[in-house]
């Protein structure tokens, strides 16, 4: 059938249409030539570009695929002049290899099979469009049939890892057919002409290069069979639709490119939780798979309830929205489509109310999953709905459950039959009140898997730890001492049991923390180190949220801005991750980080809980956190495993006072810095190097090294 024979609409939107079945498959089934432009090279982009091609492979059609690749201005100019082209080609080849080896869904695997078959049949040609600033961001395609008629489509494309099933995200495209010349000439021809200009390397501000032959070989080798892929794509996608359609969850067959099989420590944790009547806290090291372990347990219980014709309701409570989004993403692996009870209640209240009401219809057992942030969990609207769920059919997972120890939160937790708390650091040895509160709800710690265990089992990557000593300026030391003098009598009153203004105390303590985090010498030392070392990729720069004075005009910049400027001055490409970015922006930043479109991420606080960057190989910690839970979590996120990652390197900036300032407050400050250093050093591959620095500082500032070790040991979890 010619393209003209299709009843094509002028626009398609995923809200009302199946773009795959209503547009891509029918149009490609009629086409012999397909030109496609996509934003940049990633698994999700290749998946997106290959939509509908399962029909295309059975014909004698040919395809041209144009992929964006951003460069710095210097790199771009070098390539235009024929310099450094090999380095760019090698970088592209490495990205292709990583993506092909670690495609993480059946759908992406199938679409890569299709592209591989087309390459092997010499029916797919790929070129990269290199830009000097920003990103090549064309989102268009041209389909042409044997009679010469064409259809041009253009529109939004979700280009993130969350879009591996793009037809289930909101998307819209506009369609321009050649048999409607009144719109084709005005709207479609400019896209066709631009594609040709870029493809032939004649466009301004864009340089086009061929894919290196070895990269073609990699793609060609992905599909090794002698016959074309036979998968019916709509059925494959139907299989991957989450539990909103399928009902109860199921264990994944694969996670990433590997078959799914729980680690020994995960199986043991679940056995210990089961032996404790499905109640307890799993104190598993950050990066060791707490989320997967919990969802495995929930899936097993859900299956048991379904077999016995009982409903099953899963509630996951988290402290922050970024963590909620992460849980929802992982739940897809288990075919779980949860109610997202965060943001405004207008987005979740009605749907959750209907889902809970349906539990009482007794037609067949039902499964309901809910992801809620702690603030919403405590709300009257949520409490009134969840209170109607039979406690015997309810499982409650409290992620980062140490947030639940306050009296105002613990009373709001549902009386679920199944209770599971997750936290790498649920409490300190000295936190008796918090420990008793959590034990009262979760029944205490049932499983411990420490960072030492995770490093021993290769669940986390080994790491080296190096410290830089940074001296406060005289002004910074003086300000720190003045704040300490104000705090001292307040601490004394508090120890005597007297009431103090806790808000005022916290403001003074926070001001001291900001002095350490924003110390001007940190940025000077960092700039010096960056200037004398080779630029890297997959780097994290963790800074505080304060400000620092710089330059002669006495301007004040937030630390994150100063950090980004320092990196830029040294030729690094970076993006910022703060509390201000939307979930979509963060996802895009992580995608760029993963595939080295940027060299580094500059972060504030959001990595403490629930924001993963497993590809991170090097971290510079400029934020002087004294909260052991925070710096332990930061370390765990840096040590997560990733393809090709053999170890990590952590650089920590330790503060000491100006030599003109000696006091008990300054000694205390140094001791707290050393607590972090000893904790990080004791599991590193170069512990002895760091301990030499620690011992020298202890001697210089009259710090009792035994007290430091005692405080580090006090971070250990106490069971009982």
C-alpha cells in the first residue's frame, strides 16, 4: 500500500493515540526509505529511533540515522580543521560499546536487534552531527514510498532513560504528507532540506562525521542470527506494560543485561525478616540493593495473597520526592505501577480513593501499590484513605526509616501486618530514644550488611581516599570562633536540662557549617589541582549551600555557582544538581553524565538520600558535613557498581583553623573533621596514608586520637 492510502491524521498525541500502532508501524510498512534524526546517542534514543522498524526489516528499505554529539567549542573547531577527529571517534565508539553491552530492557534489546540486522544487510547508514555549543536536537523523520510520496513527522521525544517505553509517556508529533502540497512545501520541505544539508556536512554550526567502521562492527555483531528479528513489537510492549494492566507484580527475569538473581546477602536479609514475622529493619549498606530486596519481598507476599484470594496493598514511604521517583522507576522492573502520592493532592487523591474502594468489591483479589512522601503520609487526606485498608492485607516499607523516629511521625505509620524498615544507618549507639521508637514499630534490626561486607563481596567497588588540608583564613577563623562563643553557653544550658531556643542554636550551628563549606581556600586549592591535572569524566563535585566572597568587586556567589565557574575556567563541562531541578531535568543531567556528554556534576545535598550516580568514579567532597549519616551515604553512592567501573577515588577537603586561633572550639572542629577522615580511611585501599595525616593533625591540635576512634565506633549499629 502506498503512503497516500493511509488515513493519516495531521497530529498524533499519546494521550489519545498509540503512536506505534497508529502511525509508526503503518507508515513504515509502506516505506522504502527512512531518514531519522535523533538528539544524541543513548539506549533510549536508539530505542526511540527504532520504533516500528520490526515491520521495516521485512522489506527492502534503507535507513539513514543522524545522531547528535555535543562538543566543546575547542573540540568542535579542532574537528572542523581535521584535528582530534580520531579522539572524538574513539569516544563515540566507547559509548556505543557501553550501550550495546548494557541495554537494560527486552524492548531495547529487540530494537537494537533490528538496527543490527539493518547494518548487517547494508541497509542502515549512521552519521554523527557534531555541534559547537549545546546539542544537536533535531526530532524528525522522513518516510518515502516506492512511488515517491513522502511523509515528514516532527515533534516531542522523551529522550531519557525513563522513556524506554516512549509510547507510555506523553508525546505528540505533527505529520506533513507530500500529497498535501499546501502544507508540505511550507512545513515539511525545510526539514527535508535541513536533514540533507547536515547529512552531507554542509550545514552551518554542524559538522558531520561517519561512524567508525569498528562501531558498525559492534552494532552488526549485536544480532548474530541468519534471519531477521521476528518479534511483533506491539505484543512485546504489551508484555512490558506495568501492573496497572497485569495486576499483581512479578519478579524480573533480567536487570540490565544480567539475569536477575538476588545476592546471598539479600536472600539472607529476606529470610531473617520472614523469621521475625515479616517485621524488622534491614540495615543494608548504601548501594547494596535495599530497594530491590524490599520489592522482592513484597512480590513474594503479593503472590501468596493472590494464591489465597486476598488483596494486597503495598505502601512505600520516603522522605523526598526524588527518592519517590526513583522507587517508581525501580518498581517498573517488577511490573508495578504505583499511585504516586506526592505533589498536590489533586494528582493522587481521587485515584487512590477509587483504588482502595475497589478492594471491597470482592470480585477477585486486587493489588494496589502506593509511593508516598512522609509529609503526605501524615496528611489527613492520606490517612483517611489508607485507614480503610485491612491491616492484614497491608505491607508498609519505610525507606530511610530513621526519619520515622519522631513521635509526630511514628503515630502516623499504618498498623500494617507486614513492616519493613530500610536504612544504612538507622541509629547511633547513643541514640537510645530514636532506637526505642523505631523498635516499637519495626521490631528492631533483623539484618545488617555493612560497607565492609559489601566491599568484601564486590557488591561495592573498592576505593582510594585522599585528603587535602585546607586552612581557614583569619576572618573565617574569627567568625567561626565568635559563633562558637555564642553556642557554648547554650550547650551548657542544654546539658543542665534547661530550655534553650533550638531554632537560634540551629541557626548558629548552620552558620558555622557554612563557614567550613564555603572556605575560600578550598576553591583556590581546587582550582590549582584542576589546572595541574588531566580532565576526567564521571566526576562528582559535592559542595555546600553557602556563599563565598571572591574577586576584587566583592561579589558573593553561592558555592555551587563558584564551583561550576571554577570547573568552566579549567575546561570542564559540568551541570548542577540542586533542589531546584525538576525530575525530568535531573534525569537528563544523569543521562548526559552517564554517557560523558558532560564531565562532571556539581551537587548540593540531594545525593545524601535517593539520588544515584553509579557511573561516578571520582568525587571531590568540599562540603564539610558533620552528620555521619550524610557522609556515609555519600560514600555509598560513590561506590555503586557500574559497567567498566573498577574502583572509585574520593578527595576530601579537611579544614583546620588559622594558626593564630587556638581554642577548645577549634580543637573540636578539627576532631569532627578527623572523625570523617578515619571513617572513610578505614575501608579504603590506602588507609595507612590517611592515618599518617590524621596522627599529625591530632598531635598539632591536641586531639585525642582514641576519642576519634571511639566516636567512629559509635556509628556502628547496635542490635537489641
